[in-house]
């Protein structure tokens, strides 16, 4: 049972309540006795279990005490062992420190001995070298050719170079006189060996023997001709690799390949690479650019070639700077500036001249294609006076004293021409950004903008507008054919050109000048020119509307008969001939205006046309007298006018014609209902004089004694 208790208590997790339950269950579950007997069994079981647990507790306690005693004994043993190890470690550290001090002492002695040996050996080795040099010097001082092998054997050129480069400064110090011949022989041999080294360097360069090239370059660093070695390397490296036509594409690979060789051969690769690139720019690249530009005779091609070459050179400089050749951007930019400076000094004068010439040629070719000779136009002043006189005379006498040229509907404006001019502007602006200095770009860009504005807006758009304005037919000219008003088409073309013009400025010019004072100048200048164009468009629109309404007025006065509104017999009620002609022409004019103008401007123009048309119809109706049949005809005409003006889309004009229609009803209603109609919803707000004017047009005005009615209207 003890083992059972231990097993249950060692379960994880241990629950004492569950342990008690299991004890009780063993009694209840196995007993078939009465309740009192079961209770006694449970008591006995629990008492025995408590005794067993106490026994287990005592046994476990003794076991724990025994284990604790063993642990204490081992802890004491390990403590003694650790103390012994610490003592051994202290002894080892002391021995190590002594050994380190001994090593340092021995090293100091060794260094001291080495220094002493070196101080003894250096003078000795120098003495040996001096002795050898004296022997070589003696050989040079003797008569006849040199007999020493190193100066006669080409395979010993490195040794000969070492000797001669040491003898050369000694020879410079020899006094003149008896040493002059020896001195000259040393100098001659110095030059000879130097030349031989350079020749051998070139041979090994052609063989791609980089190791030998490095040895020779290291030897030549002590000679005066070291720069000749560098020059020879550059010359032979660039001789065959940069002789093709595609120079810009060849330079980068050549520089990349030779950079590796330079770093492996020369002790100062940065300086050699700088000279390598300098030679490319000053000789190869500069001669290439001069050759190309000297062959170009046309100014436009010259500017394009110059811009293209400058861009290619800039890209080349940028790519070279990324190769990390030891050259900064200023070095490359300075070389580029030196190449192009003489071209850049005169560039912008040529740019402006070329832009003017190109714009002029584009306009001349356009007018020639139209068979038009551009002429001086006299705007305003006497010209306007003549036109006004022509209007008056034509209205009264039907005699023309001035011919109005409409050029067969030709507008002399084309988006293609505007696009061509803007394209020249964009090309000039692009070259300006490429070839002008950053400080000059805003000013130069503004000058290019002024030229574009001068030719596109002033010389082209303004001229086409002025021709269109003068070609607008004279209003109220006595002609049976309705006038062709082409001015609206001109407005459509002008709007398209101006929109194209402003978009190009926003996209290409504004980013260049927006942070400079030139931006405000540009906005002011453009606003001034466009306001002039807008003013001329307004003037032409006024003329065009006058031409339309003038013909309508003439048509009504010539086509409308008195019998239309005062027939002697009953006729079928229908619109009059004059009305149909007017409505047909007005409808076509409305359609034409909507096709040519944008929605907002079309609404404004058509509203003004509707107001003027209302005034003409109103004044026209007041010229006739109406019987009942004629009044019906007038109302039919008015209904047709109302249907037509709905296309104008103007609520004001529609209200005006609704009111005019209500006034026409005054011509038709029975005289006893006139007062009621006058105070109806439509006419109640009108001036009584207007009502009186219409009522007086009735044929029964006198017979029905309607004057009294008018007095009552006036008194109210």
C-alpha cells in the first residue's frame, strides 16, 4: 500500500482532494454492508492512511537529511579543489608574466643588435655601391668605347639603367674641364638607355606583356623620360581603337580596358588615366567635333549637330565619371567646356536668327500655298469710317462704294502651321537647355518665347483674325442671298491654336522659368497679346452678329408684305415667306455657331444673337396693322420664331419671345377681352406704352374705340 501511495503522490499535478476521493471510493465501491458499517470502514481506512502517510513522511525526511549530508560533504570537497586550482592559476600567471618580460628583454636585445648590424652594414653596402659607381665612372672617363658588359648587352638593360640613372646626377655635379668628355658620354648613354627602355615598353605593350611593362615603368620613374613612356602608352593604346567613325561608342570600352592595364603597370594610375582621357578629349574628340561642324553649311543642321554632339559629350563625361578613374566631374566638365566654348559663345545669336528665319519661311510657304500675298492691313481709323459709310449707303441706296473681300471662305489659319511653328520653338528650347549655361537658360528661353509669340500670335493669328474681321459682310446690305459669315470658323481655329500654344508653354517653357523673374514677365506678356486677340475676336463677333441680324432685318423688310398681316379675304393660316426664310437662315447660323465655338462661349454668343433678333422682330411687328386673319398669321410666325430660338438655349431669349407672343395675342383677342389679357400673367409686368403700341396696330382700333381702353390701362 505504501508503494501505491507514493505512486499517486508523485503524479503531476498532485491533487489532495482527488487522493481522498480515491480512498473513500475504495471503501464505498468494494463494500456491500450497511451504511454504519461503511462509515466505520471509511474511518478505519482514513486512520490507517494517515498513519501510513506519517510513516512515509518520516522515511522521506530521513532520506532527505541523508542526501543533504552527502551534498554538504561533496560541496566541501569541491571547495577545497577550487582553492587548489586558484592557487595553481596564480602561479601560472606569475610564470607567464616572467616569461613575457624575458621575451621582451630578448626582443629588445635582438633589435639593438640588428640596429648595430645595420649601422655597420649600411655604410659598408654604400661603400660597395660607391666603389662600383667609381669603377663605372672611371670607365666613362677612359678613352674609347665602353667595355663593360652591362652597357653592351641588351639583356642587362635593367642593370645598366640602374647604374646610369645613379651616374647621371653625379655627372651633373662634375666640374667642367677634364670631366667634360665623361659627362657627355654619361648623358649620351643615359638618353640611349632611356630610349631603349621606352622602345622595349612599346614592344611589350604590343605583346600585352603587362608584367614586363610594369617593370620597365618602375625603372623609368627614375628617368626624365617617364612622361614619354606614359605618352607612348597613350598614343599606341588609342591609335587603333579610336580611329573609327563611331567615336562616342568606342571611348567607354577603350577607357575601361586600358584602366585595368594602367592600374597594373603604373605606380600613379590616377594621373596616367587623367592624361589618357585628356588626350582623348583634346585630340580625338575635339578633332572629331571640328570635322563634323566644319562640314555643315546650313544653320539649322549646324545647330542640330552642335546640340547632338554636346549631348553625346555630356553623356560620355557622365559615364566616364562613373568608372571611378580618379577624375572628378569638374575635370571632365572643364575639358568639355574647353572643346565647345568657342561654339557656345556665338550659339544663341545663331539660334535666334535661325528661329526667325524658320518661322518666316513657314509663314511664307503657307501664304504661297494659298496664293495669297500678305499685305499691310489698316485696322481702325479711316478703314472703319469707310466701312460705316458703306453700311449707311448700302442700307439706303443699295450702292457699294467698297468691295468686301471674303477670299472665298479661306480663313488663312491652320493648326498645321501653328504646330510647325511650335515645333521649331520646342527644338530651339531644347537646344537652349542643352547649350546655354544654367544661369542663362531662363533669359534665353524667354527670348525664344518672344519670337514664337511674335510670329505665331502677332504675325499669323492676329493677321488671320484681321482678315476675317474685314471679310465679315456689311450688315443690312441689300442682297437677296444670305451672307456667309466665316468668322466663326476663324474663331474655332484661333481657339485651337491658342490652346496648343498655351499647352506647349505650360509643358516646356514654364518649368524652365517658374522660379525666376522671367516667369512673371512671360505671364504678363502672354496675357497682353492674348487680350489683344480676345478683343479682336469680340469685335469680329459683334460684326458677325450684326451681319446676321442685318440680313434678317433686310429680309423681313423686303420679303414681308402688308397683305400678310392684313389680307382682304380669308386665307389659310400659315407662316409667311419672310418668316420661313429668316428661320431657315437663323437655324443654320445657330448650328454653325455651335459647331465652331465651345459650349460656354456658344451660349453667350447665341444669347446675344437672340436678344438682337428679338429687337428686330419686335420693331418689325410694330410697322404693320393687323386684322384678325393677319394677327393669326403673325402668331404663326411668332410660333415659328419661338420654336427656332429654343435652339439658342437661352432662358432669357425664350422668355422674351414668349412675351412677344403674348403681345401678338393682343392683335387677335376680342376687344372686350383685351383688358383681361393685358393683366394676364405674361403681360402684367410690361410697361403700358408697349401694350398700347401693340393695341394701336389693330385695324379695329378706331372702330371699337380702344383709345379709352388705353387710357384706363395708363391710369392704372
